[in-house]
C-alpha cells in the first residue's frame, strides 16, 4: 500500500537522486512519442534518454570530466 511515509520517501529520493526536465511541445507530440515508445516497450523518458545517449556516443562526446554514458 502506498501510504504517506512511502510517498515522503519517494519524494526525498526524487529530490536527492533525480533531475526533472520539462519540454514544451506542439499538441499531440507527447501522445505520439508515448505510442512510439510503447511499441518498443519503453517509457518516453527511456526513449529520449537512449536516443540522446546514442547520439552522444556516435559523436564521441564525453561531456567533460566525470561524465559517463551508460
């Protein structure tokens, strides 16, 4: 069961370990990307991450000291 304590733990984790990125897209784009990602068994976040990291690898971009691609 998802109670208040579990919610608080999740929120603390999200604040400490995750970053958020907001995109402004034309209407319908989100649903289109969501459907495309679902066809490949991914979330939109996973799809975007994989595509950007693939492009970074193809261009040998390291991002500077300490940045490691998965």
